[in-house]
């Protein structure tokens, strides 16, 4: 099954689950900063939508509180977002890389890590 597309709020809820592990709706809500904390019912509705999307699953119940855990890894969700971003640029990564370099978001160490990853992929392709 393909990875579901996640909204900003859904990603924030998933981040709480990736960071804290299994949580109740109340625990997820309390993971948000107090000043920007969505209402309990907003979190509850979004959690149920994430369950339908199969991005999270129920793992149990404590008293009346349902407990949820992430069914999708952080890495898989990040890959989906990056693929969507690349799609906006027609699959070309150069404009994205240029922006990261110009904005100072991409460090020399990260460029070296990317270079090593590319060399490894090239070596694997030669071995085929």
C-alpha cells in the first residue's frame, strides 16, 4: 500500500508518536506547545483520520483512553515529502540543491556525505 499523503497537523501528530512512542490522544495534544495547542477534539479527529489512512494504529486501551502508535516510519514519511517536492520541480533536484546552498542550509559536511552516498551508488551500479 502506498504511503498516505499527510497534512502539516498530521505530520505534527506523527512526530509526537515517533518521538514519544505509543500515546493517547491527550498525550499527543499535550506534546504541542501550550500557546499553539490545538483543541482536544481537533487532535482526536485527526488521529482517527490518520488511523483510516493507516499511518497509525490502535495498540490498546487504558481505562477509556485509546493508545495509538505510528504505523509509518519517520524516514518513509520524509521520503514521501521529498518525492512530492521533487515532483513540483519536474523531478529536477538542481533548483532545490541551489537553494539549500545559497541559503546556507546545506553544510560542507552534508555535501561530503551526499558525495560519499553517490559514489557508493555508482560503485554498486558498476558491480552489476
